[in-house]
């Protein structure tokens, strides 16, 4: 990371030079920084329909997180916003997918390298379907818009679950300089943020933003002593890495805004993130439930079955690491570099016609090594390499005639190349499994359009759709036995097609009516689509024995309705928004974990239905300046309507693994989950909070805020394992700030998850535990009892971050 630190120093020097420039010293006034008056309401401009309109005038269910809110709670990543958005769950994973994003119970797998997320991310108009973006820092943001439900028209690619749209800050008309430093106590993290912005000429503006952080970690790593002794278990090397993640992170963004004429504007942005972690990413997870009280591997007991922020582990032996040059470090680790370059050109062809071009490149380079044992004795260690290169281009033409008709038409193209390699070995016997690698080339082309019809000033009808054509080409699936010859399974005559084509048309119809100036009613019919593809999951060589099975999966489609109201009352002191929705999904893409192949696989659930009601409200009493209150709630009924799913480890016929009998294996292979609630789909989620800002004399001000969030229980298991249930929980965030009236100086204390609830984001069967699936044997009531019984598996879960408290000092000039 030396080059990155050098770049940070260079950016710091440039920021200082901008601060010392005559234009900055002459023109800047403390307090010029614009802030949203109300982070939960007000006239916030949004981009949900690629038009300049307020959130309250947009007939789309959304949560808008302004720069003020993001700054208030020190948000530097997508995984930090879930507590402000009921129904949103985000989380890490140990593999190359990057993690998972789930909204209203709709999401994709945690570790599927080649799958597009059902809830995708869009950064400055560039669509990013990979959850790797969860591993990239985000700062200096203008706002984040979370759009719920299918979004097929305006964000590059069709997204059947929703969109998280991130808009980064642009250079302003006046110079700015912000320097911030802070320390977070739980992870022992120190960080520095610097933002500098200035108009270089009347038509050119430059903005630079940097973030550097170094942390020692918030998870304890321990090698326990052997039972009844004061020494480590024999043959194990105790860990001397005691905290995880030991992480260095650097973030850099440069923005150049050019306005050559009154009708032409150009914005160029480049972002680079570099994250290096000592310690394998498997340490983000832990054993969270054990069916028989104690974990089921050597030297483990009941203390290893708790979601308590302590992970039992040991060092990887040098002889094990010598099995492959892909391994590095006795603790494992991860190096993740991401690049995002975007360019937007807006050209006003006439007073009523605007042509917009958005070009983007998104690249990822990741290398990781991890101890996947989740206990003092590891049952596997793995190394992964992942690369992503994505080029995208969108053109759209929008009208603003101001009359009865307006339109938006456009086209989108994406070319994406993916590569992943997985090597797994068993440490106890130093036994390497076959290495598997895949290359994929995928292309997406689509055309979209929307017609807006305004028969009266109060009524608007919009109709549109997107036609999508996608191709996915599996260039190879190479399996290399240890010390053997690489074999591309796709060359086998029995292997299915290596090219897949998908075509879809997703229409959308919305009617919105304003009976009063501050009340809008809307109803929508929407469809959405996510293409199928190739599953790049590890097979442990099974694909060679049965190449005819292939690894493809089918598309996911959704259709349904939304109705809602957006309103303000009491002279705009009260904002109240309501949404009701009903959506049917077919081919829902779900992730399952196979303990035999030691990897995730992807399946299609035949049918699923989600329906519910959402509410958001805020109150800003004019009689109490500086006070704002807000609340949100969501009731969600999400169920599989038709789904024969993979069984979990140890699930016998009597426990429900009684579908799809395999005469060769002489056992059943599936369970019927029809009527069961979707994974990660709590029935109720809510959020309640307030903010109060007041003066302490003429030269000092104070602000206090508190936000509580609540979630009912939900299942995080990939096969809805009974032990993988997250109980209901509540979290509390709070901040305290002292600042000058001109915002030149600020001292803040920021608390997140003060109730220290480590709610689970996902759950899988633990490899090396659990018995056969689909047999008519007797389930164990305790380990080994009765004789010959079928045991259930321990559950591995990934929790959210624990309590964090940070103190930070900010200077604005």
C-alpha cells in the first residue's frame, strides 16, 4: 500500500495548495457548505426517473439518505445504511462475491462469483451488479437513494429487487476544504478524510476526496487450550493474530466538471479503493448454533457455539501453505483493489431536449487466502482469485416540453469479463482438492423508453418498458487435479451449451394523481428481469465425473403492483408516505451451500410472492427550531409458493427431506419449502429517531440525535435450517456534536449499534459436521445417541458489526 499512501500524501499536498490559493483565501466563507434542512423529507432532488424532481413528487417507493444524514453517522460504505432502511440487509461473505444485499426479502447468494445481484448498486449512473462493491469504501457523497421493488427503466440494467443509487459530490461554485480525523474504539481504527474542491475557472471545477484508515479489528481470535490442560491442543500452532480484521484502507476520488457552454456539461470521475486485510475473510463468520450444545470437531466445546465476537482458530501450518503458491500468510488475508471510472455528458440540444451519455468502467482485482475451519482445528483452507472488468455505455434523450406529452428514450450496452479460481485443501492431512477456474464473457444490450402523459395539472400517466438481450459465454471450466494436467470440462461432448441467450421485455405503467398540492396518490404495474447464467461455484471435481450436469441456472422474473401516497400536512411540518405492494416472482435465484463440494450452488425456486405495507413519516415543528422527528415501518409477507429445495445436512425423511428420490443414491434429495417464508425476510421492521440542534451562546452549537431500529425474527439459512434463525432484535445509534455556527469546527461522538446486537446476515451448514440427507434413519438426540443416528450440522453465521463508538474532529475552510 506504499504507492497508495504516496498518492494520499500527494492529494493532501494538493488540497493544501488549493486551500492556500488566492481564489480560496479570497472567496471562501465558513458555512458556505450547503446542507439539507430535513434529511427525511423536504424538497430533496432525486434521480429515480432521470428527471429533476423532488422525492415527494416521484411515484416510486424510496428512502433518501442525504449527505447530512450520511455525515452525521459517519457512513463510509453501503453496509452502514441498513439501519436507516427498513427491510434492507447487507453483509460480508468469505468468498469472491463480496457479500449480499437483500431488500423486502429479495436478494442473491453471498458467494456466487458470476451472479448479478437482485438488488444492484448504481454509482453516478454506472450499474454495478457485483456485491464486490460492498467491499469498497464510499465517502464524499451527495446522497443515497434506495429504490424498493423492480426497477427496469432508468438504471442501466434491469433490477428485479431494487436499486441502491449512490450520487457522489460534485465541485461547487465556491472553494471548499474539509479535513477530518477520527478514532473508533472497538476496532481501534484511526482514519483521516480530506476533501478539497475549487472552481479552477468560470467553467471548470475540480474536487478531490481521500480517505485513509487503519484498524486492528473488532473480532477476537483465540486458540483455546486442550480440555483439562493449560496448553494448546497438540499439533496446533496457536494464533498470535489476536484481532480481526487487521485492515488498511485507502480511498481516492477525483472529479472534474467542465461546462464549455451554457448547453453542455461534462463530468469525469475516477475512484480507486485499496483494502488489505491480515486474516482470512472466513473470520467474519463464526459458529453460531450447535444442535447438541457443543461444536462437533476436536478440542471444541459449548463456548465455541456463541455469536459473541470471539472466533476459535489456529495458524495454518507452513507445510500446508507450501501446497500452493496461491496461499499466503499463516492467518490468511485479502487484497482487494477496485477501480471505477465514469464520464457523463449532458447536452441541451434545444430548450426542451437533453441528450445524456454515461460511460463507465468498473474493475476488481482480489486475492484471498482463508482458514475455513471456524475452530481450533481447520477442516479446510482455501485460496481464491477473482477479477472483474466491466465496460458500460448509456445514451438517453429526454424531453421537457412543459405540455401534455414528454418522453425519455435510450439504449444501454455492457461488456463484462469475469474470472475466478478456487483452490481448497484439507489441513489435517495436507490433502489438496482439485483447482477449479472459470472465465466468462457476458454482454447486455437493451433499449428503453417512457412516455409521460399529463392530461391535467393533477394527473400524470407514464408508460414504458425495457427490452433486454443478454448473452453469457463460458469460455472454459478448467479442473486441475493436484500435480495433474488441467482439463477444460467444456470440451467434453456431454457438457451442455457454453453459450446462453436471454431476451426479455419488462413493461411499466404508473398513474399518479395530485388531489392537492401536497398530496400525491400513485399506482403502478411493473415487471422485472434478471438473466440466468453459469454458476462458477466449486464442485470438488464432481463436474468432471458428470459433465452433463453443467452449471447453468434459469432467469428470474417478477411482475406485480404498487399503490402509494406521498403527502405533507400541517403547513408541511409533517411528511407521511405509504406504499403497498404485491409481487410474484418466478425462477427466483436462491443460493444453497453444499457441504460435500464445500461451496455455494445456485438454484431456481419455481414461484415466490412478496406483499406488504411500508410507511415513512417525519415531523419538523416550526415551534421548536432545530428539532426533527422521523419514523419508518414495514410489514412484509414473503413466501415461496412452489419450491423444491436442497436439504440441509442431517435432514432425514422424518424431518422433511422426502422429495425427489434418487434411485442411485438410494435417498431423497429435496425438501418442499412451498409456503415457507423467504430467507432474510422479517415480517416487521421499523425505525424511529430524532435530531435536535440548538445554540450554546453565540459562538457554539450542539446537536443530539438518536435512531432506534427493530427487526422481527427471520431465517438466514441457505436451506432454511431450523437452527439458523435470527431472533428479533433492536439497535440504537446516537450522535453528539459540538460545532461553531459557521461549521468551521466540529467535534463529534458517533455511536452505532449501541445495543451491541450482532444480528446474523447469513447462515450455512458447517463443513465436516452433520450427516447424510434424505435417509430414513433416526436423528440424533445428542452426539452419537442413539447408535447409528443421523446428526445435524453446526451452523456457521456471519453477523453484522458490533457496537462502535468513534470520536472525530472536523475542520472546514
